[in-house]
């Protein structure tokens, strides 16, 4: 299935395809877990979970102590990865909201620069709420519409024996979902490694998101925990194993040295999981406290990155600007305003200070991280505010707003100025014509979409769909409420 690039990117393609004599550009792979907290790795000293493959990646790459998801829930962060912009600018206000077609994405930019592109796993940028289903071929916001040449994808979270869509063709797969999508990504690398084009792959896991269902052998080490926590941690065991599979494939294919490999999570950890998922931080998924947005972050690139641990603050909005610089993607391929910055200077040194503060906006709350300080404020920065020193107080236990009013006022002023630009973006001022086209469709339960009607009866027998479909068929008010409060 062919995807159409925006006219400005087509015009830019010719300018970047001919790069003879320059340093070869890296292959690029983005991996992202679903609901994995900052504390859920072996290298952070988790009391139960072992992650030998993530630990090896961290030891061989750049391990971030302060890496931030672009939002405290799923779809928003995915939008920030794709665009380098805060999610509210892109229309992805919360989980299940779609990415606007007028946005310019990292896949489009790299494709125009000569990369072959593939997406594998969770998408959740097409406006569909509810458990993950294979994406329809005629979905107006499938991954191909945003620059992916190939995609084996599902709308939202997915688990054992997943039902996926290969560019619109539905396929049943057997095995753990993490291993299934990594196997597909490895096939992508095998198909294209001899084609003379650099490769860009996005691997978005469905784990360890609910509904938790791990293989018996993976959850066995956690049998003393409650059932949900045991399955949750079992899914992380399989996810870590799949990372080992991918890194081994890169070595086998001779791609390891020249591949930029990124790992992070889409938001902070879950509150109900025991032991704690956030490593002593305050808050969890859905909050703008550190536990809701600080996540594991690793970048590995053996040819260029000096392995070490860094406390430099970085975020998912930085990924597109970073790879754009590495791949020679023209600045015009990134829609402005941008909220991220290139991390290229960090690969071999420690910049004294981050140039661009890291902004957040979710619901009515907003946050502004400027170096060591963080302001959290109600009403998009206009309401009551809290101020924290994240170097001295990473757990955000001591509010400094009353003690340092001048600093709090300075950060609030910057936050409010930024928020005004976001309001302009929401109104469409960043796009040609100064408006959103087509208008934002909002989010909808996929089982209310006509394209899925032929499948509903058969899918009532699938464990991951049965609860939703049977409630909807019975007219259960709880199913109707899912439209307003869709599963994340």
C-alpha cells in the first residue's frame, strides 16, 4: 500500500537523497514500552525484576537518569515521538485522540531523506479507543498515512496471540506480543539491509499494559505477588527477552555498530503494581509528577556514543530533532513550533545546560522543567503552583513555591508564554491556511465504527475483546461510558 507524503516533503526529497562522500547515516530503531515505570529495570536495582538485555543496552549506550515521556498517558507521548512537538499541538489531547493529518512526522521526514520505514506493534494515533484491534486498510489515519512504507500494527494495547494488521490485511499470530512484533521488525531488517537504503523502524510494545497476561514461565518468578502484578512483571520479562533478540539480530546482520537504538516508555508506571513501578518517585501514570512522566531512557549507537550515565534532562520530543540532524533531514520537514531539541551534542560530551525547557500540558494541568527546577500549575499555568528542585528532591516532597517566589514567578511566566503558543497550535495556526483540516474527529470506540461491524460476532470469542463486545451488545451503561473514558 502506498502512502502519500505532504507536498513540502516531496519537494525536499531531492535535496537529501544525494549525499555522496558524507559519513553514512545510521539505521534508526525506536522502541517504546507501554506503561513501564522508571523503576522497572535491573540497572535501577529493582528488588525482583531482572532485565539483563536492557541492562546490557544501558551499559553499552547512553543511559538517562532524567528521560521524560512527552505526556503522562499513551497517545500523547506517541504524538510527541512522531512530531517533536507537545501533544496538544498535534490534536492528541489524551489517550485515544488521533494525530492530525497536517502534522509532519519523523517517518515522513526520514522517508523523504531516503530511508525505508516500518512500524510494528501498537499505534493508538488513529482515534480508536478500546483494546487493540487490527487497523483497517481504509483507516484514514493508519501508519502508512504518516510515512511508514510497511506496517504490522494494532490500534492499542495487545497481549498473547495477537491479531495484527499487515497493511490492512488481518493476521493471527502466536506467542507473546513483544516477541511477535520484534520478529516482524527483524524480518524488515533482513529484507532491506542489502537494498542500499538506511532503515527506520518503530517498535511500539503493548506490554506491560493491562490486561496482563504473561506466559507461565515468565510469571513464575513472581508467583508470590498478586495475580495482576505477577502477570505484569512476567510481561516485562518477555519484553526484555525480545530486546535481546533484536540486539542479537543486529549483530548477526552486521548492523549493530551503525544502528541508533532507542528505548523508552510511553508514560510512568502503574499505581496498583507491587513492588512499586516508579522507583521512589511521586505519582504514577496520568499525573505530571515525576512518577507519571519520568521513564527509562537509553540510546545505543556503538559507532558514535561513548557509554555512560547522564543526568542531562531529555524527552521524547527530542527524538525527531535528533535523528533529523543525523540523517540530514531539512529543517522545513519539522513543523514549527518545536518543543524538542537535538541530543546529538550529548553523544560524546555533557552540555552545561539544556537550551530548551521541557514543557507538559495534560488536562487542566501544566508543568515546566527548566534544568533542575520544575513548576507544576493548575489551569494551564494560571492557577495554584508547586515548585520543586529535582536534583535535591527528585521525589517532589518539598514545595519551594513560597520560599522562592521570584523563581516560581519566572518559571510561571515562561510557562504561560509557551501555553499561548500551544493554544494557537490547537486552533490550527501552525498549518497552511491557519486552520485544522479536516476538523479533529475526536475519539470513538472501535466497535462503534462501521468498518469493524463484520467482525464483531466472531471476535466475541476472543479473550481480549469479549468483555467489551458483550457489554456493548447488552447495552451495558459501562460500555457506553467507555466512549467518554476509553481504556488507555
